[in-house]
């Protein structure tokens, strides 16, 4: 089987344009097909791009424009509902150049990535909702709702947690699991929060979880995670919004210390409430010519702070695999390298979510144990494996990665066999 020379990328969110740029770097022509129209409206949410995601963007020379629209958020301070300080934890481990995790609006990240892709000549077509994909000669045929189609050597599903491509890769795949939380947030000015810019404060409230950070321009960015046992319907979500939603939020945080009430009241437009979903374990990641990346195949909850970063890592890793191998071998190498890492992160995020929705007894236990846990977080093996992850683009196989702290000097001069043995040892130590 010959190497791929062309690719259809389904999904124009975060993973899609990065995937296309990485394929271009690998010498593979790619076009991104996005179901939504080019222009999107709304206040949107914000996210944290971790140091490992920034490092992956640097492989593509795409990090600096992204960093320019965000601000550094190196640490979080966790507090109880009474305001008691439970401890502080780093949001990653800065690489040698001093880069740390950054927080930015999802809409800004989306815009900047698309601008970079277009500037490099990547084709992006909007209004293309995928309805089917099937083998065609030595490649794959993608069929869109408007009657058009596209043919390429491979099809890559970067279409998010509610992926259409997932069902085409594996018709028996389970739907994403509702995580028991819904989220909202907003932006407020004029609030007198007493924190340094870029420091995250997160509060385990009595009824719901609340987090906020101060941007360099004085605006406070905040989010709320609200426990709800059953997943709300679309009509129920719409009913939660508006003034009724604001009133409900004020009720939820009425007994908690901190600035939640002031921030909620001072936010002109609160973001729509959305349920959180996760994809913890998908048995099948690919077919002979189609493969999934990002949230389409492994979706952690936002508690991980890793959703965007893992998707970016996926794109760079997969492009390297396709550069060096035929599609079947490339897909197998990609899955072998990525599955232990991403599924471990998804599991840890699920445990964090459970702490956000703890009952009265669980809150007491959590608040008692968390300070000791946080004191050891920075040096913990799982923490290092999450944030120190580095992709060696120059590796022949394109499927090897290391953690920055463990990268051996001169690794790029190692023989291919030695590299493979080293990568295998690192993968074996990853959490399940």
C-alpha cells in the first residue's frame, strides 16, 4: 500500500485546521470540510491551552499567534465553600523557554488557527455537512448533505465529541457519555477580585463548582460547573438561560464565599448552558482509510484542561505517521502511541469531575485530603506525563514521543531500533 498523498479532514474547529497544517508539513495535501457557515456568533467559552499543546503547535511554527490572543495562567488555587485555601497546583510544567499554559477564548483560538491555515494555502470549505463516507478505488469518498462529494487517499474525522465520522468508522460505537455536569460562564468588568492576573481561583461550592481568573486588561473570566444527574434536553437547556438562568446561578452560590455572586450579576451576557460529555474508551479508532482524532475519539471533560491540547497533539502525531507509512500502518502506529496516554487523562478528568459534584460527606473527605494531594501534584508521575509530553517530529516512524523531562540527549541521533525501544518503554509507563 502506498503512502497517502491527499486527505479529507472533517471538522473545522480546533483539530481540523491543525490537522491540515500538519499534513501540509508532511507533504500531504488536505482540505478541511466544516458543517457550519464561515461566520459564527455568540459570546463563546474560553479554554486553557496547556504547555504540551503549545509545544505541539511549535512543531508547526503555529504557536506564537495563538499565544498572542491569550494570557499565561500558570497556577490554580483551590478553595472550599467557606473560602478556606486548600492548596495550589501548577497548570502544567513550563518548558525550558518559560512558556506556560495559556487561557484564551475558544472563538479566538478557532479564528487564529484558521487564519494560519488559510495563509499557508490550506483549503477550507464551509457549509459541508458529512452524511456518508465509503471506499472509492484506493481511497475514500466523502458525501455531503448538499450533494457534493470529495475523494482522497484518507479521511480524518476531527469533528468533535458528537462526531459523524465516529459512526462511520464503527457503527456499534457508544454515544458520548453525559458526565453529570452542565457548564456556563461569562466575562465581567468592574469586579474587585483580589487575585493576580493569570491566577485561577477555583471554589468547591456547596452546590456547584466555580472558577475565575483575571485577564491582563482587568476583565474577569469565570465559569460554573453545575451538577445535574440527568442530561437536560435541548428545551430544558434553553429554559435555563436568560434571566431565569442568572437567578438560578445566584441561588446556587448564595452560601459560598468568594466573588461568584458579584461576577454573575456583573456579566452582561451569560453563555448558554451546555452539558458535558466524555468519550472514555472507543474500541475502534480507524478503518483501512478513515481515522478519528481529538474529541471524536477521546473526549475528556473540561476538568482535564487537556481537550484542545490532546487534539493538537493528535494532529501532529498522525501527520508524522502518515508521512512515514502507508495509511494502515500509520493508523495502527498512531493508535498504539496515543491510546494509553489519552485514555489515562480521560480517566483522571472523570475523577476530578466526581469531586465537583460531591455530597456532604464527600465534601468533608475531599477538603481534608486535597491539601496533601496538591502538595505532591507538581512532582507526580501522572502530572509530568501529562504536561511534559513532547513529539519528536524528526523521528523516522512519526509515532514516537517522550516527556520533556525524560528526553535523552542526542535522541535524534539514535538508531530507529533504539528509538522504538525507548518509545515503547515510555508508553508502557503511561497510566491506563
